[in-house]
C-alpha cells in the first residue's frame, strides 16, 4: 500500500466541509421528536458487566484521570473545552466522508438515517448526541462508569438523543458479544490506550464489511509537543496537566500502518488547525498536530 499517497490525499471537498461548520453548530442543538424510543433491554445492556475483565487495551491510570473530571463533560468552558470547540469540525469531516461512502445526501437534515454507529470512548456523549441528531442509531461505549452516567443524564434531556444506547464497556467486550456496526468512531482515544495495535483490531472487528472507521488523534511531532502539551496544558491551561503523554502519540504513517494490519485501509486524512482570531478549528492539509483519518473495510474482509 502506498502509505504516503494515502496520507496526503486530503479532502477533495474542503470547501463544503469548512462551510458546513456553521450548519453543524445548529445541528448540534436541533431537536427531532420522531425517533423511536429505546427498549429497556437496550438502555440496560452491559451495565452490570465489568469493563476491566477479559482482554483489554485499557490503562488504569488513564481511566482514573478521566473519571476525576467526568462531571465537567458538558461544561463548554471546562477541561473539555477544546473538544467542544473542535466538535463541529470533527462532525464536518465525518458527515462528508460517511455521506460519500454510504451514498447519502450531505445536505439532508438526517443523512445517517438507518446507519448503526458506535462511538468508542464516548465520554459524556458530545459526539454521540450530534450523530443521533443526524439520524444514526448510536451506541456509545466508555470504560468509565461516571462518563456513561453523565452521558445518559444529558441525552435524556432530548427525545432524539434519549435513543442512544450507552454502555459501560470496552471495544474488546463488544467484539466478544459479536456486535458490528456500519461505522466505528474512535476520536481522541487511541493515544490513551495501552496497546494501539490490539485496539485497532477491535475497531476493525466491530466494523461491518464495506463499513467505515474514523480515528482522530495527535501526531508525535515536536510541533505537537509544543502546542498540544506545553501550550495547551501548561501555558493556556486548556487541559489539565498530564492529560497527554507525547510518547503515546502516533504519527499518521504509524496509524495508517496499524489500521492496515488490522484489515482497514485509510482513504483520507485531514488536519485540524486552530484560528486564534476566530476561536474556531478548521480542516487543513496540515497533519503535523491534530489529525483525523477515514478508513474502510473491504466487503470480503472477515
């Protein structure tokens, strides 16, 4: 596979994606009332299971770190402020790539109608909720029980997002249960797992043949160290100190290779760049710090 060619094949629809950010701000808050109600079995599934039992790529210290700040997930000025600011841009990329792959109308209010999507490492649900509003049948999983409780409480405020199935579990556990999805999301998660290779194998196993996988993370570059750690954690205080460890970051080449070995092939990558004048993130060809990858699983993959 020509990884360098794959990595630099950046977003043929950049104009649509950047212009879509303003629309997605509205999408995040738009409510719909005609979605089906969740069954009791869905809302309670995996609640009583221990996400730490069995094979797992989890790090206990990472779980403790996020459990300590779980109450602030929906505080747009709190520790998760960078994710709230980046979310419309992440959604623009997801909306464009999934609509193109699944042949959906990107201008539809609910282009993901009928698609089953899992949000791995969903936290408080800041990605799961807009995916549900875009029409997807969403499952959000996180190994931190407090995150799942916060996500459920917030989702229940809106009839559309109340249909989300939240489970305190792991990707590995979902694989053991035989769960599969049309699209698998793992945004800002892989840099916090103990074994990225095994984690990506789980993502691949959860992805249906001809399905899609989207992964975002931080590049292991000196520029990323300077901006994502030194500036974000110690100077601007956007994130709690110690949120990230530079040694756990992956380069775009490494991520593409790991995903390829797991059976899913990266087709598109884009970077996220922050504009301090507008306070907004934009999609860019610059993948030297934050980047996102869209990958697909072939129809004959097992």
